[in-house]
C-alpha cells in the first residue's frame, strides 16, 4: 500500500508549532505585523523606508568591505578596482553612496513629521530620544564613511570636520584626538574610521532601531493632528 505524501501545509504548521513552543517567536511576529493602528497616510511610511535603506546600506557595505583596503596606499586604488573592474562593483558602490544620502534625507523628513505630529510628547518621549540617537549615529556614519575614499576631497573635508569637532566645549578636544588616532591623518586614522564605520556605529544603530521599533509597537503611532480617531483603533495613545 503506497504511503501518502505528507501535506506541505501541515508540515509548515508543525514546524511553526515547534518554534513557537521553544521560542515564542511566531507570536511576537504576529503581534508586530497584525495590530490595530490609527488612520495613517504616506507620511507614516518614512520609518519603514528608513529601515529598508539601512538594510540596503548594511548589505552593500558588507559587499564593498570584501574588496576594500583600509590603508593610505591601498584605499583609493581598491575603490578604483571596485568601481572599474569588479563585477557589478559600480552598481554596489553607487547604491551605497546614494543610499547614504537618501538615508539622511529620509531621516530629516521622518523627524520633521514626528515633530509636526507631536509624536515626541507623552508617552512617546523615549521613542523620540532613540530616534534622535539614530539621527546622530547616522551623521557619524556619514563622517566616518566619507574619508574611506581617501581622495583629496575626502581627506580635506575630514580634516575640516575633525577640526570643527575639536572646537566644541568640554568633549571637543577628546573627540578630535579620538578620531585622529595619531598626530596627523594617516594609517591609524583611516583604520579607526573604517572600524567605526563598519563595526561600532552600525551595531549601535541596529540596537537603537530594535529599541525604537519595540517602543513604536508598544505605544503605537500618532495620527494626523486633530483627526478624530475611533476609540477601538488607538493603541497606546
């Protein structure tokens, strides 16, 4: 007697039950994706757009790091190799370069929307705070990434940026010395900028995004100012 073929849907449900019993992850995903929200519009898509761009930056940055040489003698030549010779290197580098600019633009728009909607007020103060920290971290990503091309424009722009940071009160000189990592711009500087750009700051942004999204799910999103919201559609307002 032939053995009946297993039902694929049943196998998926059994696998989900197995993961659910041991981790509870499917329930967390359902709570995140299927929740009541107030009436929203296109302005509420800026946050998810930012998350998409950040993921794209992480992927393209990881691909670029496989061929990049973080040294004064090899940085510019490795960039030329990626752009001119590596398969689809021009596309990956272009996506990473313009994605950085797009992320800054979306951040400004998103924070402007949050401020205009009053989403920084009670009880969402921590949501605003984590978003502000993400903004500052993204600016630091732009600063550290700009030097990695190691051409004349990137070199002198970074010199000016570090010197400006050094004029800030109290922590300014310490930040300047930390970024410079030596008496002059050189191998130690580009190595430190590369480590910050590839490891420390992306990890910090990822952790802040996780906390930010958790707060958004817990407290909900803010509707258009003055728009009437049915009581059964508001979460955490």
